[in-house]
C-alpha cells in the first residue's frame, strides 16, 4: 500500500478521535456535488424539460445511482491508499497509458471549466445586466477570492462551497413551489424509462452533466484531509464517507430533478419554446413573476462560481497527480480562463456550448471510470477495502450504460434510426 503523501490542498485540523462525530466527516462529497448542479446541468435540464416534459427524469435517477457508486469508489481509493486517483494511475499503469489518461482527463477538465465559467458569467449578466465579457472577468476575480479561503484552512473553503450548494437548493425549492407541477406525470417520468430518438442527444448531455469525470479524480483527493493511518480508522472513515456521499449526491439529484420539473411545468406545459439560458430567464418573468427569474439567476450565479472553484481544484489534482509536478491552483485558474473568455468574446450561443460540453464529458467519462474500477478491485492496493464482486459488477454495468448511450448518440449522428 502506498504511503501517505501531501495533498494538493492545505490540511485541516483534526479533533481527537473520540470526539469525531458523523458530521465531522461531511464535506468532501458536498464539494464534489457542486459539479452535479453546475451550469451544464442548467442547460441540459432546461432543454430536456422544455422540449420533452417530464419524460427524461429517469435519466437523472439512473445517473444519480451511478454517481453515488462512482463517487464512493473514488473516495474509497483515496482512503485505502492515501493517494489520489491520478497518483495511483501514475503508480500502477505504464507511462504511455498514464499520459493517455492525463490527456483525456485534461479534455474533460477543460470542457467542464468552459461550462462552469460561462455559467457564472451568464449569472452576473442576468442578475446585474453586466455584459458577458466583463462578467467573465468578474467571475475570474470572484473565483480567485474564494480559492483564497484555502489559506484560512481547507474547512473554510468547504463551508463556502457548501453555502453555495444550499443557496442553489433553496432557490429551486421555491421555484418548484411556484411552478406547481403535476406530480403524477413527474413520478411516471422518474420511474419509467422512455428513450426516444429525438431526445438521445439531450439525454447523453444530461448524463454527462450529472456524472462528471473531473470530480471522480477530485474526490479521491478531498478525503485525504480526514485520512488516518490505522486500518480500524480507515474502515470507520470508509463507512462515514458513504453517508457523506448518499446525502450529498441525493441532494444534487433532487436539485437536478427540480430543474427539469420546473422547465417541464413552466415551459413545456405552456408551449413556450426555450432555446437559450437568457430566454429561460426572460420567459420566467411573465409566467411565474420577476422574483422567479431573479431566483433563477441567483442559482445560476452560485452554481457557476462554486463549480468553477471546484473545477480548478480538480484540474490541479489532475495535472499534479498524472505528471508528478507541483502546480499553483491560481496559475491553473488563470490559464483556464483563456478558452472561456475566448468563447464569450466570439459571441457563441451559451446554451449550445454548455450542452456540447456536457456531451463531451460523457465521452471522456469512461477514461476515468475504467481505471477507477481496475484499481479498486486490486486487493494488493486496496487491502481490506477492496471491492466486493457485486460492486465490481455494478461499476462495470454503469460504465456499459454510459458507453451504450454514447454509441446510440454516434449511431444517430451518422444517420441511424431506431
């Protein structure tokens, strides 16, 4: 088993073991959950709900079940080995494979960062009327400020991100209350899969927006701040992180479902054609009132800012782990601002860019999942935390579903019918 190493983030203080409650272990999964309610989710969920009503809610349920499994495996790998997923890939795989996986991870990180940064800029634009390019620059300043919370201790940064998650959830709870959806069709949409040729692109985008490659890498680093040396303490940590993951991921699932339900009840139900984030914001005003549009913009802004912070953290874990170099998180943020600002400057439709980025993430996801499953099934690496057979079966099943949906999208793209 690999020795404990320094993490990319500053360590948090650890209370005496006998005083550690369940709440003390909460945090890593909530930070990871931000990626599951990022602006890419806004784009795909709004398009899914406004075009197809409640019929794609089952995609979110399945995606959430996969997210719970995947994030638990990532956390368990960090707990068992004391190293991140990229570090373990570098240790266990050949150099060519490591470099290939690093390239795939960087593509997913860049696609993610583009969606998150663009979403935050849109939030500033919708809420304060700031033009998109200056809003993008302001987003960079705000994200730098939040990243600086780490200097006060990593728990402060965790709490800041958890606050944003709470605000997003509260905004959508109110939106659902005002939208008053038909709960019978909602339940039917959740429980009855109804794949359609016309909705495959959006469904794959929803999957890509829900199960995110960059936080698969990041979660294995986030748990290291609470890691322990003894086998007994690692077992306790593993049990506690399961509760953390269940609470955080199911919370993200409820928020995502609320986005689809709101879009279906308000836009699909009224026959409104929504083709952009800005139009969704404007259309809410006459249908649910100005306060609803304001809450939408606040949720989008909180989503974009917090997920941009998390995306930067993930990018740092990826480059440091795969390449074994030290890389400033602030430099990472500065470099990855450039593509996002370029897209904003070119005036590309934000909704189309957001959805395309999520489809890209769905295609890069298997390159994070397969190494994670391979590593967590190795007893020599994982010790007593090695995956049982049923977990391996479920994990490979989840990967197969993702690959199948991607294959359907390719088949349809090149003229296939079903």
